[in-house]
């Protein structure tokens, strides 16, 4: 930390927010002569020092990254509303919903992200009512709901039953008619079953009816995707599949009316069922994996208790200046100031600081933090806001403005679809010009459309993703956003949260040291007996570490720096060294050196004494995970490792000189974590690993967000992948699976395009008819299925 850091009285920059995170700066802002701007804390200043003073190409890279976040909406005037939208599955959905919303009078701007199923609208409340906004976004297969509303989606098993009972049943009936009546005639044989009394047109009309159901009911999501891609001007795989299926359907309908028998309704059915089946399979696998998250916690406070009458009311009814009673173990509902009481407050969920902070009357407290050991009376601040609610708002802003990564297949489709349509049109037109019959020309054009498509290309991505999701789930990793398979293999920087990620995230005893002549076991026994009467997190750690002895404690007293009580006729004092000195207990020099060493290591020294003298020290801290060094070493291969933490001093310094760690940003508030990640994106693709609500905006801002399963629901909602097993070593496995899945997608697409390179020329020359094209298509699809089903790794 620079020794030149200073606070400049009267600096006019106090009128603005922090130059990094936009939080209010103190009356005397944190500044440095070497760093432009005014900051809310030294952590933000140090991030700006490392990442903000850039020029040239690096500055342009930062600007590009920020543009990707859609920050231009901040300049649009109006109310902001956030919605979750079901049904988005590609980048064209984003463009379609944004364009559709902004055509409505009163809606000034819109941002959508299919990666997080989130949409943000800026609107004029005088022109359009907020309750009408979900209807604006709903339709064409999209269903919009208020953020936080319940998930009414049907379970994957119900969707699969609908698929099989609907399209599957009618598809089988179509194929039965073909096997009995049509396929044999294609090879010069008589039908297996004679038409007999059945009129040929009647049979064909049945096939047409069943095919229509499969195409327009089962295939509706594909057709909708094609329509959306046309409206958005972004051709995708749905468009390619739809063109082939509709072309075969249209040709066959005309041929049926004309009395011909060369009908290719079976091609339409096969295309729709195979591609839809692959998509449903992908969805089923993803939903089953997501079921592993059912036990994760919710942290937002919804009710508050008034101090004057004890009445519990919704947080929305609380105004500035009201007095709230917060009991031990409860969350502070809104930001405010302590009026009465003294307590330790656990701020780790909101700020990322691992050690509880003592609060006395006059101290500020943040909404979302936990009062641990004694009740507090809090006066609500002027904004009547919660820090946790601000983090949630920030999370939704980032999620809705982060565009999803366009699938590789869809990127290719933007070129391939127009090319195929042009080729099919030119070939058909050429044959007509050169004297070929209309039927022959149309058949060749149809064959080009059929072989160019669909099934292999349509299955290439969903089956590979489903395999990747399944492999991850077997290793205790839930894939929440399939975009991770595109982004994770390209990660250049891995940002690691400290508390709860590199460390255990909770207080634990790391050692007991008794001064000369004292018994460590007796020291721990006495300390634990007194601490069991306190709810402080440090007290809980000591009580849990020590064996239960049933020792009686008399005269228990609580102090904000520790506790005291009579054990074995001696008044035992446990807590901060200053508490012991205040109670006239001397601290030997040898013990004072031990206390200093414990603090240098970033841990908390809990001093224990009685009978006029300190007897020893219990070391308590947020211990690093056992596997953290191995995990960092693995992740650092070919990547830069950055640690971001709300802690300062020794608690952060212990990570600076570790092999594999390139940089440590200490004292960074939660709002600044997201901005830090954005700045890091100037160095390349960034992955963020965290666990708490304070990490959620940063997880969303990163190209790849990975949450540990011990974290909050807010963090897991923001992440692209969740480590349910809470094993830091699984982060590297996440990258391994993502890389393998990405290679599998490329292999599938590569084979599909090799197949097209062979089949399209054969179709143009007339060597393939639609039936043989369908057979070749089925063979290609089978190879894609077999390649996708190969294991990506062993089950743990």
C-alpha cells in the first residue's frame, strides 16, 4: 500500500461517487497524488492504481469490454424494471426481444441476455404501467415474469412425455404408412400391404395430417426460432432446420395434390423429431443437474421488527428514521446506525470481510449483515436501502446487460444458411433454364436443402452440451449456463474471492498456546466453558473445538471485546488483550510476542487469563482450505491468478507470496468487485470464483462465473457453474470438462460440414434424391450421437 495515500480536505470530488465503484466517498475522500480520482476506500484506490491507469490498446480493450456490458442504458432517463424471461436460447432471441420491446410507446430502451434469461427495460411510468411490461415481452413462446417470481416451468419428464406422446406417436404413424406403402415402391417393389379399398389420396392425406402435427406442434420451438432469427436479421440453426423441413413438406404437399407418389413427408418428420429430441435431451440433463442446488440458501431480508412496539412488518413499509430491533442471529434489514446495544456483526456475506466487526452506538451497519451475539436497536438511514438489495440490483443490471455468447453453430449459420439458399435457388433456376422439368428441378433444389442441414448440425451442439452437463454433474458440478462451454476454454485470468473460496469462510481454532507452566488443555477447558455462553462467531469456534466437560460458570459477563466468568473459583477473562489489561491482568513479554506473531499471520489472538495474569492464547481465524495451494497451482498453468478480498492487512497479505498468485487486491468493497472484474477483462477472458452474495455481481460481470456450493442463492444465481461439492479443486475440473465439451462441439460440427461438402455436390449433380439424402442425413446424425456419447472423464 502506498505511503503517499492521503485524504485531501475540501476536495470537490466528494460530490461524486467513488471513481471505481460509484459508492459515496467519505467527507474526506481517499486519494493519492499518483492516481486520478477520489475513492470510497483504499481497496478501490489500489484497484484503480493497478488497472485504471492505462493507455492505447489496453484502454480500447477496456472500452470494448464496458460496451459489451451495455453501460449506455445508464444514460437513458426513466424507471428501470427487471424481468426473467423463459424461452430465450440464442443471441437472436436477445435481438428480437430488445427490438420488440422498444417498439412499444413509453419503453425507451431494452437489454436482454439469454445467458441469464434476464431483461432490463427503461420506461416512462406515465406512458406505460409496470404491470403491463411482462405482456410486452411475452408471446412467440417467451414467458416474462417479475424477477424473483416462482418458476412455473413444467418438469423435464412432463416435457419428454409431451414430446413422445405428441410428435413421437404421430411420427411413428407416418413412418408406418411409409414402410407399408411407399418405401417398397421407391425400390421397384410392390407395397407390403396393397392399397386395396383404401384410396391412395386418403392414405396420403393421413400422412399429411400426421406430418402437419409433428411439424407445427412438436416443431413449434424450431419454427419460432426461425421466425425470430428472420425478424432479428440473424440467421441461425433453427432457420436452416426449418427451411429443410418446410421445403420437404411444401414439395410433398404439392406432389400429393398432383397425384404423385414421390412424397418426402418422412424427411420433415425425421428432421423435426431428431433435432427436437436432441434439444429436449439437453434440457432434461440440465434440469436434472440443476436439481442438485435445491438446498442452497436465500439471504434477502423480507421483514423487519419495529423497536417501539415489536411489530413485524414488510421491509417495504419501513421508512427513514424508524427504529428497528435486530436480535442475535438475525440479519439487519436496512442500512442504518446503531442507537442501542453492543454486538459483533458478521459482514462476510455483504462485504467479504471474514472477521466479525464490533458495533457500538453511533456505528453504521449494513443491511444484510448478521448480528451475532446481542440485540441491537438500529435507526434506518435516509435512503432506507439494504446493501444486499443494492447488490441484487447490481446483479440484475449486469446479468441483463451481458449478452450471451452466440453458439458456434449459430455463428456458422449466419453464413451457411444464406449460402445454401442461394445454391439451391441457383441450381433449381439453372435446371429450369437448361430445359429440365419443373418436378426434376424442384427435386434437386429440395435435395440440396435437405442434405445441407439439419440433423447433424442441429444435434452437434445440444448433444455435446448435454454430455458435458452430465459429465460435470457426475463430478459434483452443476452447469447453470451453457455459454461456459464457449468461454471457459479461452480464460486468461482467474479471479478468486478469498473468504469462503480460498478459505473455509468460517471461524475455527488453529492452535492453543499456553505460557510457561500452564496446561494447554486446562486453558482451553476454562476458555470454552465461558465462551459457550456467548453467541459470538469466535466464541462458537472455541466452544466447538473444545471437548464438552460440563463445567459450571458463575457471574458471566459480556463485553464487546470478550467475555468473563467464574470457573473453578477463578474469574476467567477471554478476549482481546486490551480487555485483560483493563481487568488488571498482566501479559508476559513471551505471550505478547506470540500475540504479535498471530496477528502478522492474519489470525485473531484470543487471550485467556485468570488470577492476575494472562495464561495463554487461542489462535482463531478463517483457515485457508487444505487444497487451496494445489488448486491455485493447477489453475495457474497458462492463466493469470488474481485474489480479490474485502479483508486488509495480514489476512490478505498471506496470499501475496504464494506460487501461482500473480496479484492480490485487498480491501475491495462488494460493489467494486464487479468493476474490478470488468477492468481485468482488458487482460483477456476472465473467470471469477466466489461463494457469497457480495461476489454475485462480480460472478455475473465475468466471462465465466463459478460459485462454490457453500455459497448463497444469490451467488449461485449469478454463476455459470456451481461446485455443489464445495471442493476448490473442482474448479480446475470445470475448465477441463468445458474444454473437452468445446472440442466435442467442434468435432461434431467438423464432421457435419465434411458430410455437407460431400453430399451437396452429389445433390447438385442429381446423384442423390431426397430419400437417399434423408438416409445420408440419418447416418451423419448417428455419427454425431456416437461421438457425443463418448465419456468426457471418469465418475468421481
